[in-house]
């Protein structure tokens, strides 16, 4: 990041939410980089940026799409890079119909299931062999996550036109698709003045190319939308067109939500992933080990996912040790199976319906930290038992005593049957282990102090829970118990509480040779015959040579600027992914100024400042023989080694469920009619028809004026996520003592709000109150000829701690991105009124009055397809994906 010549920050208030990482933005600025901040609100990030672009929340694709159009219209793409390293020249099926031609729908949409059949999106000639078919089941399983690393299948050699003139090549499709995304449209949709947009577009393009690179930074301000995946796709398209991927000062930097969120997706706390982005098997689609592996590696495709059988067998060998053999498919039968949507929001609705009996809560506080707090609390009030492990007595442990629904009579403490077990947890300074942060850097942390009292680490809790369960089942002959009894559970312990050895766990994650016990040093050593056991294949090397590589802390002044001896980055300690793209097709640096990795012809190997993200002895001139698969099928100039065709995807023929190209849709709740298409919102968004879950009306629905204002939420520096770790700390509580709402002076005058007075905000789910902060940090925006007012809220408050306040998350409903099932919790609509909210039954009456005026019927969803927009059914919706 410090080597960037331009930095664009969008969907993030980095200076306040990620202040440690922001030092590198400031270092780049010191070296001469231009910094742009695109955000609905002027913040400390905006204050040090060269320009701030205030934007209407939920419209980022319109702005980014216009940058794509600016690049293509003015032929400012890094042409040599684009031709060699992306799929710009690839020809798409003649059956493909763009959303530009169908009022917001791509070909293959099935209105009966609100999902796409993707056959027509494929590369020409691969309509039936490249991951097409219906995607309705993939949406339930958040299947977009499993493509996070390994892409979708592409078999053989797709047709290409290196002149980029073929009307169906990706480059020409991109030009047509984004043609309507003009500076004028940006102003009309986003509220960003044309001159501001053009300043951004010029700086981004002028500071990218052979000699210069630009960095794009985002955070959950992008991800938590019904089109969040497509936000990121649009940013990636820009960075590929400008040659900014795999090069110093380039890339797309995802700022994760807190210290080890990256680690908890690598070794996941997600229902549909196993370690190293291996997908959780589906009960019907993956009946045996071979079917599961072939779904991962897609026989015939290029790249390192061709070795998925070795990664999968080694994982199962790490789980079940001696019990896992080739003859029994490495105990594949022990793995749990998905049957549909097991995501957190489906689960809470299942709780309300009485389908879930027990719930473990660790590291989260859904009573105030998840969208639709009322649904969360009602769900937890309908369990038999609830285990909460946390540092403090959080709202998710006391909702049955002190939650808002107690005051409204919806939860009666004397009748709530949920038995809550609160188990104190150790904090990060009271346990050893690793953090994996936003750039994949794994860093070891030592335990500084002993945890107090009964507080224990998660490692202790799960190890001893597993040990006790195994002891209780020791004599069982039931087949269902073998999965638990066959586990390798021989971790050494130490201390008076028998704390498991965290380094022993890291060694298992790294992987080892099962015959000699020697630690592995790289994932290419993984084997599919049971001779290797690896807890997470992308982490292989973190314990190379029996040394904890994550614990390395060589000072910066003792090593070069890449700092390869500080911690360890997956995979293989590569500090920059896809860094083969930092050299041209012949292996020469694009420029001396951006020199990073290059081919040393005399030595016959790749070398440079970083570990090459490429087979180190494969020359640029290498061309795969006919029939080659896996890594051997990658040519010497295919830098995107995890992609099925070795290319960066400007156009995604598979793997994205809501379209091969990003398209502007309005948020699920919006006061604005979509100016670009007849289709209002993402037609494939995941909605839940449950009486507890309602959606505010949006145009062209009637009564959308009942909720006229846009609200958005984000972080304060002084508080952490839902506030449990900061509202309990006196100095932080004193610095930010009350829930508040920021409004512009214009909205304050319009709504009768007084600075430092009270206001209450109402949606179809809840009404909350907050102190009023009247500020110029928010400005009214002119959108499609009308004034749109936005308000901002922090989401850190709840009813426990030294300071308390209503939760902003109570205002949100449950509508999700179809690819990864993340909630839209960065934008919604509401009404704002002066004064404090009512309490008790009067609060329920107020919210019900708004629902009635808005025409909301419990359990009835808004239509996925906007009324009046013609959509033809595919006639092929039953084709299995």
C-alpha cells in the first residue's frame, strides 16, 4: 500500500476503523500518492484525503461502473497486461443476453425461483461443461464462498480474439454493458457531482499502468449489501483493466472486521466451508469422496485446484488419523453434510419456529450485533439451552431479563424457558495462538497474563468438551458416534488447568508426513494417498522445519522492504498474491520502478523481492502439452494460478450467482426508483418470508414515502463492534458515552431536530432513540432531480455495560446477498422524528402504525421481480448445477 501512486478508499472509514493500517496510506501520501475517499459522510479519512466524494449509500456500482466506462471509452486500459493476463479476449456464448438488453436481467433468469440458469453465460463452446445450470440450491448454500479461491470450471482452451474486436469477446461486452454508466448517470444515481467523479477517474487512470500503480481499499461498507459481492467484482475489474493486480502498490485490499476475521475464513467458522476454502459437502450432490473432490477440482481445468484431492485427503487424515485410509475414503462418511441454508439468519428464524433446541455463542453478540435484533432476541428466547462464552455479561446472555422485548411484553422473564449458561472466556492477552490479518499475515501472540477465575480459552473449552463427549461415548457401537470417537484428539496439555498446547495445534494445521512425523514445508508436498495430514493446506509452511514461523519478529531495519521475516503469510510466505503479474509475459519487470518478481534466465528460475507466486522453475515460454491438467496446464504467462483458465476474470461465466457482470440495483430498501433499469433491486437477493421479518416498501411499491430517509451505520474509533469489549472500559465509555445520530442542518430544520436533543428513528422492525448531532459531515444529495437526506448511526450500543443505548441493528430487516448470505446492514430506510421513543406497549403500537401505513402484511415479501418488467422463464430451471 505504501508503494501506491493513488489510493481509493470506498466502503471504509479507514483512519478511524483501521487506524494502525492507515499509517501505510499516510506513508504513500508522504511519498506523493493521491488519496480519494468515497463515503456518505465526511470523516477523519476524508480530512486527510485529497478529495472526498459524498455518495448515496448503496450506489457504489454506478460510480465504479462509470470508472470502467471511462477507462474503456478513452482506451486507458493497460492493454498488454489486459490481453495477456485477463479474459478480455475470450469469446462468450452466442446465447448470452446482457442486462443492458433486458431491463436489468441477464439471460437465464427463472422468475419461479428468482435465480439464474448460467449456461448462456459460459465461454463459447462450453455452455454445458463449465458450471452452468440452475443456481437456486447454490444460493441456499452460499456457494459464492466456495469460489472465493478456486473459481468455476473451465475445460479445455476457450476461443479468443486477440484483436479484441469480436462482438462477443469480453472486452466488447464490457464496453456495451457499462456504456450507460456515464458521469451524468453517476450524478443522477449517486448524487456525486460530475466534476468530482472526473477528478477521481483521471487520477485513477493517470496513476496506473507500466510505471505507476493504484490501490483500492474497502471494508464492510461494501460487503454488507445485497450486491456486496458485485461491489468487489467491479473494483476488481477496474484494477485488472489498469494492470494493478499482483503488483506493488496495487491490488484490492479488504480490511477485515477485526483482528482475525481473515483467519476465521481461512480456517472457517462458516457453515459451508472447511479449512483452506474446501467446500462443505452436500448430502445429495456429493455422495462419496470422489464426487466431492471432483466438484472442487473440476477435472480438466488448469491451476493448483487440480491438486484438490491431495488437499482434501490430507485434511481428512488430520481429522481422523489412523482411522482414515484410502479404503474408507479417508473417513469421508464422517463429514457432516449440508442440506440447504444453514446460515445464521435462517437459524434464528428456525429458533423462532421452535426448530432449534440449543445454541453456542462465541465471539459474537447477536442480541445487538446482528441485523434485526428483535428477531435475534425472540429466537434465543425460544431455545431449551443457550451457552454464551464471553469476557463480559453481554446482551445475548441477559436479553431474557433486560432486553427491549421485556418492556414490550414480548418476552416474560418468568416464562422464558431458555436456560442460559454463561462461561467466562479468556481475552486475547490471556491465551496464546495466532491472528491472521487482512493481508494474510499470520502472527503469533504469547500469553501475557493468566485468565482470571474460571475464564478459559476457546482452545481449552473445545478440547475438554470434545474429551468429555468422547469419554461418555467410549463404549458406543453406534455408527453415528464413530465420527467423534475416531478423531485424533491427542493434543498435549500443560498447566494446572490442562491447557492444550497451541503450538501443537499449529503444527497439525501446518501438516506433517504421517510416516516420519516431519513437518511439511509447502502445500505442494500434499499427497492424496494418506501419507500427509494437513489441517489447512494453505497454511502449510507456517511450521516448516519444526519452527513456529508465525512467531518471527525480525525488525524492519534488519531486512528489506517486503519484510519476509516478520510473521508468515499464506500461501508459502508470499506477501503478494499473483505476483507473476508484476512481470510482463516474457518475465521482465514492467518497469524498474515497480520491479518485484522476474524471470532469471541465467539461473533458470523466478526470483525477486518476494516468494514467486508461480512454479519457480517454469519459464515464461512454457506451453502446456495437449491434455495437461492442474498446474502443468498453466502456461508460463498464466499468472492467476488458482483460476481455471489462468486469467483474471473481467467477466465471470460462473461462480457469481447474480450476474456475470456487476449491475446497479437499488438497495432492498430505497426511496429512489432505479434510474438505470426497470428491475429495482437485485432479483436474486435472499429474502425470508417470515412474519417477524418485514421490508420497508421501495418504489414502485406504494407507500414508500412512509420511510423517506436513508440511514447507514459504521464504527467509532472508541468502540469495538457491538460494544461488549469497549462499553465496559471506563475511559472508552467516557469518550463516547451515548448513542447518537448524525444529521445535516437541512434535515434538522426539516424534521424539527435540535442539536444534542433527542430523536427517534422508525423502520418496519423497530424504533430506536438517539441523541442528535447536527453536523456538516452529512450533506443532502440531489438524486434524480430530488433531494435525498441521509443519516448516520454508530452500531456499538446495547443495554449492558457502563454506557448503554438503543442498538442501530434493530432497525434492519433480514435481506441477504445471494452469493455469500451476508446481510444488507449498511443501508436502509427510516423515518426520523424529534423526541424520545415511547416505551412498553406504546412502542409496539408506534411500529405497528408505521407498518399499517406502509401496507406491510406479515410474512409477505416484496416481489423479487419488479412488477411490470417482462421476464421470460428459461424453461431449463430444473437443470442441475
